[in-house]
C-alpha cells in the first residue's frame, strides 16, 4: 500500500496538533479537544458518525503520546495520558500497539468467486482443485470453505480472472507469521516472533497497527532545557529535500542543542565490516551478512538461527553515531531520527540511545515550529561523512560501502536481499544452510534490508521512496555542503 | 501548438509531511490522453499553509489555480479541466465558434 494514504494523514495531523499544543505549554489543557477538532459536527464521518470517529481518534492520540492502547480506559482523561507521557522517564515496550476499535477484524484470508465467473465449460478451477472444493451451481463456481485449503490454483487457472484472493493485509504483510486472530477475530501480535519491521503498520488499511510515539518525550526534554542531540539517519535528509548542512540548521531551530549525521556512524560501520569481512574470508568463512538493519538481525536470531554466526558483529551506524554524541557531550540526551520502527527496539536496548523519533515525528515538529527546511541556510559541517556512508539509506548501499573499503574490492561477491518478505526469509534460511554445510553460495557478502528499497522506504517515512531516492542522490552529489 | 499545462507541486516541509511528494510523480500517473500536455515542477513552500488556507496541505497549482489537500486523482481532474479550457480557447481563436 502506498505509504501516503488516509491513515498516514490522520496520524501526522495528530502529531502536528500535539506538538503545537506542547510547544505552547498547553498540551494537558488542549489535548482533550483534539478529537473533536479533527471530527467536528457536520463533517463527513469515516465510520458511522463523528462520535465514533472521535472515540477512535482519542485512542490514536493516546498512541501518539507513547502509550499502549491495549490498556485503554475510557474514563481516563486525555490530559492524564499527556501528563503521564511528559513525566515518563523512558519509552515503554512493546514498540507496537493494536487498536482493536479500528481493526476491521478482516475475514480470514480466502478465495472468492466474483460475478465475472461465466460457469464456463472448461471449468479449469474445478478441474485443478486438489481438494475437489469447487462445484458449479446457480450459474457460478462455488468454493466449499470447509474443503478449501487456500492454495490459489483456482485463481491462477481462471481465464476470466473471476476468482480473487481476499487477504488479511497485516497477516499477509508479516514475513514471520507473528500476527493472527484472537477468538473475537481481532488481530494480535506475538512479540516473541515479531521483528518490528513495521510492515503490518504500513499495510493495515484501517491504521490499526500503530507504533507508539516518542515526540512528546523529546519535546519535554528540550523544553526542560536539556541538551538534546539529534542523530539523523542517512535516509532523513532526503525526506525533506535538504542539502547538506540545512538539516543541522533546521534541527537547531527546532531546539536541538546539536546534531550528528548518522552517516558518520555508517562510515565507522563500513570500515569495521570491511575489516571483519577480510578476516572472515581469510579464516575460510563461506559468507558474512551485514548487521545494520535491526529488523533483519532480529529476524535471523528468532527465525533463521543457522545464519547467526554469519551476521557481522559490527555495531550499527546508530550506535556509533550515539557514541560520537556522548563522547562530545557526555550529559546529552541522544535522539536518533530515522524512518524505522525496528530502530525503536534497537534504541530501547542500547544504553547510548535515549530516544528514537520517526521521520513523521520530526516532520511534525518542523511543521509545528513553522520551520521550512528548504529555506534554512546550510551550516558548515564540522565532520563530513563519505558518500558511501550517506548511501547506506538505499538498498545495495551497504554492500557497496564495504566493497569500496576492501584491499581487494574484486574479492567481494555481493548479494542483496532487498526486502524481507516471505521469499526473503526463505533466502535467509538457504544462506544459513549453505553456511552451516560450508557449501558454495552465489555471494560472500549478503546485504539484507528488511524494507524493499532500503531505509528510504522504511515504514515511518514521509516522502515517496522513488522521490526520496532522487533526493538522496542529489544530497550525496552536492558534496560537502555548508556555507 | 498550445502551451503546456503547468503543474507546480509545493515541496515545502508541511506539504511533504502530509504526503505532497507523491504529487511529484504526476507525470507517470497521467492517463494516455493527457500525457505530454503537462509540465511538472517542484517549488519551495508556496506559503499557503502559513496563511491557514482552507483544506490544508499538500498544495499544488494547475495553471495557477490552487488545489488544496491535493491527491493525484484531484490533480488529474484539474489537468483535464485545464485541457478542456485550453481546447475551447484554441477553437475560439480560430473563429469556429458561432
């Protein structure tokens, strides 16, 4: 599903409204009115009526404030949720929360014969059904739900394209089978299996799969006068069409005491991974995989353990960028800003990273502050990362960064798993098997990106990934930047 | 030859946050009858968000006329209107009109 859809607009409008209220110092007082203002009497309701819309909006506000909606209490005032959010010391797990009230309880994934069925004579649907689940009755093919095993052969064989698959989008998007229905038909996430890739959040047409916001925490720290340092991911500048140095200025105007381009951390990662690759090849390893994508690393640990020994032990660009920030200013509050949900999990597990904001949240803060990134004068960058470090944000970029740092670049045979869908998961298992058996493979460096396209197509981006890819190219080719 | 229909897409921060980047792909999304008639450009903030213009971001203009809370289908509709208008004007210039 396209990321800039109706549910994304609602989420971002809530974020902007909450940020404005908080910056004006009246979040607790004003938050109560947000659902009413967004669904006023007389507006066209999305559900049965504006009152239902408001109740769902109330719960969306609670998630933006960083709470799980599972323990929703309809007697509790939004002001109280806001107060608790501001007073909170740390973000809370799990990173996702499911809004039952919005969940459509989509019917179990199934195949459906539509009106386009001609009850033809050839009847390839019935002829190819391995379970004899299709009968022709009343001028149309009928699927017996009790016999059907959802193999899809009928759909593949129908010459009229009359049979369609009706999926459950979140379950379909989840590459690891972590989502299933409870007894009431609502979706539940098994957090022991979840890799926090964010695919369900991106694909749910009802916006029921939600991340929990951290913007309120970050604004509270800034307003309390803490030195808050932004670590902005290689994918972020392209989200706002910024030239090098412009984001530094925009972040300063937003109240950050400093900023570190995470591409600097990516350079550290790439240097270390190149060294590690050479060592591993020298000792006869079959392959090494990259380790910067946290959804991938978790997917390997939980679902493809045979590949674990091949995962690079090098830490992620976020970690090294946080190290830089804490070395420069040990007392600072470090805030990673990225397009990624899994980084929220990595951040909560990394003592050097205090908060993780999404691109959406940073965008909302800029809007609330009236900051126009493209009109910000570019600041002189103290430390300038390499082009390959900045290109970590796109699929293939990490492998290229490692290659560029090898003594013998030709020794690297790279393979890129561009998106961890179910097919991607099967490839992980295959590489794991090959490595365990010391069998030859097509590649000795496997780059894995959980999001197809790389970080610029992460679940919390604001710019269309195609547009963002162009903007990233411009950002990198504009060189050092600065005034 | 008639002038091209000019589509300006606001690439300001507020418009991007509300999904305005999608509109930059309008060239790829045009139906066949409108292909080649349109010139697309991104612009710095058009300022509409600041004066609280109705509808909200993202904004675009089609031949100078504002579209708010713009989606790709909205833009295609406006482009089609603009194409019809310029066709009618073209016919008028030739003097075919009664």
